[in-house]
């Protein structure tokens, strides 16, 4: 079992599956999804297809606690929503993927910052840069906002 920690030293479970064509790592906290990363190898390059830490993760209803209140729509949905961003989980997942790539003898980890993600978070290039990535902006081949790469 793989464990990563957030900045409060809380432990999250990382489970791996292969849905076909790529590898997926699900991040869970007490059985609830906190995020995921999709990646694949291209030769000795580990390509990150998607890295996502959930902003509005919904905890399932606790059967015994919530059943009593169900008829009154209590507790409200917002009490069951957790924001897992800004807890150091994205950083921990980058470290996890880098170690995973090294174990598989990858020499480099690469990814793209897509238009959609950049629009929602213009600080993404800086976020990757602070984690040691080289950020090259304006990739005309893929129409991505930037390509990011990290030597392993
Ligand atoms: C981008 C994304 C992956 C970042 O994940 P995250 O878990 O929110 O990021 P972190 O908590 O690791 O880092 C955020 C901040 O917390 C701080 N932080 C991280 N680890 C920390 C630690 N151990 N102790 C103290 N502070 C810490 C950092 O200073 C960082 O701030 P910075 O951006 O100024 O450097 C996440 O916001 C996300 O999934 N967004 C939506 C999808 C997306 O854009 N994906 C990226 C596709 S390229």
C-alpha cells in the first residue's frame, strides 16, 4: 500500500490501477476520493496526463448518523464537502510520481498545462517552477499553454 502525507501529516492512501493505455493513481482519505493522477510512459519519459486534487469532494452519508436526519435533508450537503487543495497533496503527488518514475528507470517527467487549467489557475506555471520543473511556454504543436519537465 502506498501512503502520501499532506502538510498536516495526515496520511492518504494511493492505489494504482490500469484502466487500459495509461496508469491511474487514486488518492483516498478514509475511503473518500481526494484526487487522482493519470500518467503513461513514452520510452524513458513518464508523461503526466492529468493531476487533480479535488476541490469539492463529497463525503458519502454516514448511514447510522445521517439516516435519522434524512427526512429533514440534514445535514446539509455543504457539511459533507471537503476541499483537499492547498494541503500539500499536489506537491506530495509530484514527489510520489517522481519516485515511481525513477523506480521504472524513467529519466524525465513531463506534462502540459492546458488552456482550461491555466484559465482556472494562472499560477500553475509558477506552481510547477517552484517544484523544480522547467516550464516552457507557448508550445505551438499541442496548443498547450506550457510544457513542464523535470529531470529524474
Ligand atoms: C494544481 C494542483 C494539482 C495543486 O495541488 P494542491 O494540492 O492544491 O497544491 P499544494 O498544496 O501542493 O501547493 C499549493 C500551495 O501550498 C503550499 N504548500 C505545499 N506543500 C506545503 C507544505 N508541505 N507545507 C506548507 N505549505 C505547503 C505551497 O506553498 C503552495 O503554494 P505555491 O503555489 O505558492 O507554491 C491542484 O490545485 C489542482 O488539482 N487543481 C485543479 C486541476 C489542475 O489545475 N491540475 C493541474 C493540471 S497541469
